[in-house]
C-alpha cells in the first residue's frame, strides 16, 4: 500500500495547475508517511451544495462553471508526463463533491490524487476493496473490477454535474446495494429534462454522454467534455463571470469562511503564546507548529549545555582578562594626556583663515576676472600646548608601573586558562 501511495503521490506532485491542489512535500516521520499540500481557503463542494440547498440550490451557471474548472484540472492530470516525456497515466479514481474544493473566490481545486488507488487499486467490491460512502460516483468498470482510464473520472464528473443541475443523484437507491445495481445496470439513467422541464437540451446531451455505462461511448477526454460544456452553456464561461462566482460564495458560505479564519487566528495566537512560555531557554522565535515540534525535539536530543551555563563558565575568564581597578586609573590618565597633546598640536597647525572669493567681488554682483592677490602662507611649527606638555611626562611616568603591573596581570590571566579547563574537567569526572 505504501509503495502505491508513493508512486501516485509523486506523480500527482508533478501537476502544476491552478485547478489542482499543489503537493508540497512527501516524507516519512517515525514510520508514518505524510503528504503536505497547499492550504486552500475555501470549502469542499459538498459543503457548498448543502449550504446552497437552504436557499434553492446552486445556480445552473455556477454549477457548469465549477465543473468546467474541474475538467481543466483533470485534463492537466491525465496528460501529465515525466521528465522523459512519458505520460504517467495519472487518474483520480475517487472524484466526488468531497474532494473538489472551492475557494471563497470561486476557484475549484481537485485534491486527493492517488489516495483512492492506495486504498484499493481497482476499486472492486469485496474485502478490503469495498467501496464505501462515495460509491455513488464510481463508474461501472470500477464496481465490476474492469480496466479504468481517464473516462472513468469523466463518469464521476457527469454524476456530479447531474446532481448540481437537477438536485437529485443519478444512481441513488434506498441503500448501498441498490445504488450499485443502478450503476452497473444496462438501463440508462433518467434524463435530466424528466426532472426539470426547462433543462437545456445541449447541457443534457453533455451530461448523458458522460454517464454512458459503456466507457467507449463517453467523452474521450476531459478537454473535449469541457469544450462541449462551453458550447452548450456559453454564459457560464463569459469573461468576468468570476465576479459572480465570488459573490455567490460570499453569500452562501462567506460566514463560514470568516469563522474559520478567526478560529485559525486564535489557534495561532494560542500556539505562539504557549510556545513562548515553553521555550524561554531555546534560541530563536517560534511561530508555527512545525517550528515548535522541531525546537522540542532538538532540545530533547541536544547534549550541549544551556546558554546560561555557558555564560557562567565564561564570566571568570573574562574577569581575569581585564586589569585590576588600581591599574586602570593610571592608564586612563595617560590616555587622556595623549589625547590632549594631539588636539593641541592640531590646533596650532591650523592656518589663518583666508579671504573668501565673495569678499573680493565688486558690489555690482559680477565676478572679478582679474586674479586675486596671493596670500603668503605662514609656516607653522608644531608646538604642544603648555597643558599637554606639562601633563604628558608626569602621566607617562606614573603609568609605567601600572603598565608593567597590567602586563603581568594579563600574562597571568592567559596562563591559567588551560588549568581552569583541566580542573573543571577533572571535577566533572
């Protein structure tokens, strides 16, 4: 089962289409396989059908447009090829209103590619291959264990479109056994026009061809079925119809979307708050469940001492590396005297200010073109100020013993470091 799941999910991960939920990661964690997919801000089509049923059902144009988007996603999956250009033969096998997601802006996205094959490769009856709650959308060849291909998925699209446009399931019986008999029976499904008198004849032809019991008589590809829908109900594919879809979703399930976003926001705040309290000693910030799990595992597996203990070990070494307080004062006095000496020299070296160009210009505001007189440069002799000259010898003289003491202290501070580490290590043992 795991091998089948890996094959199908890897193939589905190659599909890059706006009407297919993107697979982001496939991996294994502690013996369990997992799949990471993109977050879809929306609702399953089954929830949309339920909510719309309270206000008269889905509008026909909305239903046709959503199925057109679904067919686009199926076409992208059916013709997906590998790096060598070989078609992978990706099929959904379990298409139903439960795994067609509709965003709150009206975009349909297919999800769960390969999951059906992992549960049951052929979707036959009996034992582990028993079809469960979604059997009403299975094609006859799935029920009888026949060969499946892309037309098997188109049968499911026809069943969903029949339900959306008529409000009635095409094969629903009193129980599961009756539903299965209706699917495999050679008797054709009741025409939608027998349920709704004003049902479009062109739309009915598209639906009935998709629901043919003989797969050879169905639409050969998802793209051909989509084009037939577009020709039969062109209003559902007009430019700008996306705005109507968005309005429909806001009116139908918009409240659920706001509640879901608020619930997620509160959950994120609660998780972040709990993470901050639980990871005060951990480095970095924690902003997601994934980060919390990684931080927790790494903290549990790491043998490195905590940051506080590392600082405690470094403080004695840092303290011994600095000169003692009675040595620091003469050093500071000497440094101050040196700074005063430099500033005094710079002040004496500064030449007298020269006249500005603007001062020699005529009063009329015009610039004088004749060359100006050259001012003789004054030679400057660097003479230190009396204050600096007086402080420097005495400061240096008083600092010499301190400098010698500081050098000895620094030498002593460097020498015992290995001994400190060795004594700490021996004490640990």
